[in-house]
């Protein structure tokens, strides 16, 4: 009896592999064609030629947001995950089949740098998911549009082109960009639009964005920059003062850079230039009223009319206020009267003077207070060479230390006055050009040097330690009121300074008009010089002792003084005798 040979499991696998394409290719993990044999609820029954059929969800046959268009008898491609599961059914996947086919196509498009079509169907952290014909890609939020998009809903479930930025099949990672497509399209549109534009052309645009330095205007697919200085001839601090986002404006193309595709726009170019004829309208020396528009450290800008501004330099702001910030003299929006100093129409510059439009306080002072008049003011400052006195008209005068008081040195005279003290002084000189006023305090004292008269060198002074000839003006119980020379300083000799001996210290032994020598000893509280006969006697005695005797010479004081007086008398009589002989 002949035996019947049954095929083994390996024989069956070999036959199956041969039927599906070859001995070396496995059935599982492949995309095969199958036929829809039935539709049960939400599942499609598909026969792929295996011993059992498989079931695939209908949603896998539909595009995102759409229903599946599938009927019995349709031929479809599916991916075989497993030939048989625990229930004896084939495990099939339409999504995997589409994904594998899509990956093959996407790799070719990616290598060629071509665009691919896809549909945004979901939102994930950091971006969105895109269906690229079965393969799922990631769309970063920054790659959705050229500018940030708040609402992406209108872009979802719509087929649109994307650019593949990165893909890794082994990891199943694809990154796409919608922004790259838009930028490329926009660049093409910009290039075409720029070619149609020309410098000097007037065109309408829409304000798209506003910054501190200007506004971006949409010219119909390409943006141009309207700089803040080109908005108007008048000063514009910020573009938002004139423009709003969404405004339709008429602009002129000022400059086009076709290499960088940048366009500069202007609005003021469409207006008449206010600087035309400005030199004739604002002649040098003319006085006009303007408004302060801006204040800087070096001066203030004054608007004479919309579009024409002039600069008042800090040195031309005030006659009397020096080295102060312009903001302490004028304020923004203040109306001021200015004088035109210089006009440069080509450079569009006007130099203005604020102080020139006001009365010169130095001229006013000279007219109201001529040389020789008396003024009163407060000591503003004391320096090493004199005192500065605040005078009417907000000007200052200076009292040199040599003109403060009679009979004392300059340093001592400075110590007699302090800041804030009110004093009287005589006007000695006024120099309007140099803005200087010279004053003197000692000239107001009785018998002081007259203006234009003799100075100290002529014997009218009274310096401390100096021997002077004085004339008795008044005899008092406490001493004598005296005057140096005929028109010198007046002062007082105390009773105790009328002589060394008590008998000599009697005022009544002097008469009005009597002259004698005395030594200047200082100043009293009223800043008048004080004199002393006693001090002169002591000084002469010391000089005589030093010249004619010493402590061990044996000569008496009377002898020494007698010799000194005799020599003095001889010295005075000898010139007289010589004059008689002649």
C-alpha cells in the first residue's frame, strides 16, 4: 500500500511566500492589496488571500474631518501586522499602509526639495500635527505663519502646502513649515512689486505697525518704512501722534534698495516745503514769537511756524543767568519772543537769541546809575580779590579788595564783610560790552577819594602803620575827630591815644583846624580808620634809640631824643638855606 505524503508546515510557508512574491520575503510587515467583502458597523471586512479575513476601522479610510467613502468590492491597500492573531483573524491596518506609502513619497520629495500637501488636524505642545497623506508630521508654532497667529482654527482641516524641514524615518519624525512657503511666496510677490515701483511715485498704503522710529506701511504685499522725520515738516515726537494702525495714508516712495528690497517712504514730501523763502521771511535782526518745542543741555528749540524751528543756544538765553540748564529758564510749550541771529536756508538752520529780544540790563543799569552814584545791594559772594554785590536789574557788581576800606590791607578788608550782608557802594565804572560793574565802598566814607581824584599815592590814603598828617575836625570829651590831609579819610583819636603822658591826654588842648602827625592804628566798628599820637611817639622813640644810643651807651633818653630832634631840625633848615643862597 502506497503511503500518502502530507505537506509539512515549512512546505506550506514556502508555498505562501512563493505566492506573495518570493521565498526570501516575509508576508508580515508588508503592504498588500485586498478586497472589501463586507462592512459591519464601523469596520470594513477585507480579504487579502489569507486563510482568514481581517477587519479595519472605517475612519482609517477617511481623511481628517471627512467620512469614509468605501463599499463592498472596493480594492484597497492594507498593511499586514500579523497573519493571525489569537482569534485566528488577520491583523490589518489601513493607516500603516498609507503611512508606509506616504513615507516613500515624502522621502523623494524631501530629497528633491519640493513642497508637499498636508492638513493640520490637531494641536500638541509647542505646535500642531499635520497629516501628509498618511504620515503624521509636526508643525512648530513658530512655523505656522510669518507673524504670530492667535487663532489657528481657520487653518485646520484645509489642504495646503508645506515644506519639509527635517525627517527621520527610523524614529518616525517629520518637521514641516508653513511659514517657509509663505515667505517664499511673499519674496516672489515683493520682487515683482518692487520692479513695478519707482522712486518719486505716490501710492496709497495701510499703516501696519508703529514703532518709536517710524511706521511700517503695507503697499499691497510689500512693506515700506515711513521714518518719523519724514512724516511731517513740523516736529513729531512719536509717530502715534499722527498715525494709527489701520490708517490709509498717501505716501511718496523716497528711496528703493532693490538688493535688500527695502523701501523708504515719505509723507512730508507731498506738502509744500516751509523752508522755501525762510531767509526772506525771517531776516537777521527780526524779532518773532515762537513756541518752545524741545529742551536740551545745549539750548532750546523754538518753533516759529509748523515745520520751521530755530535753536536758542544756552549762551543766548539770558543776560545774567550763566552756566544754568535751559530748562531753568524756559519750559516746553512756552511762548517766547526771540531775535533771529543767523539763517542758513540750505542747511535748514536758524540761530535765535532769547536775551537779544529783551532789554540789556547792563545798559539799563548804566543809564539809571551813572558813575559816581550810590547803590545798595547784598553781598552775593566773597572771593580772594573782592566782593560781588547783587544790584538792581539782576546784575552783579564787584568791589575790589582795595576799594573796601581805608587804612587796612585787602585781606583784612575782605574779612570786614560777609555773604548776605547789605552794603552801600559807589559806582566807579560800567563796562557794558564786558558786562562788568566796578564798585567802591570806601569812597562813600567822609573825605573819601573823589571819582577821578587823587589815589593813595597822592597822600589821601590811610594805611595801617602809616604816619599821616591829620586836621582836627571836632573836639569831643572822648577824643578828636580828624581828617587825613584836605580830602582824605576821616577817623577818630581816642583820649588815651592823644599822648604818652596823662597831661597830654586832654582833648581840650587841641583846637579845630589844628594839624599834627599821627599813626594809623586800624579800623573801628564803623570801618573808619583810627589814629594815635601815643603810638607815633613810641615808634619814634624806638627808632631814635636804635639809631643814636643803646642800653649800655650811658646816654640818657633825653640826650638821645635831643640829638634826634636836632638832626631832624637840621635836615629841615638845610634845604631852606640852600634855597636862599640860590
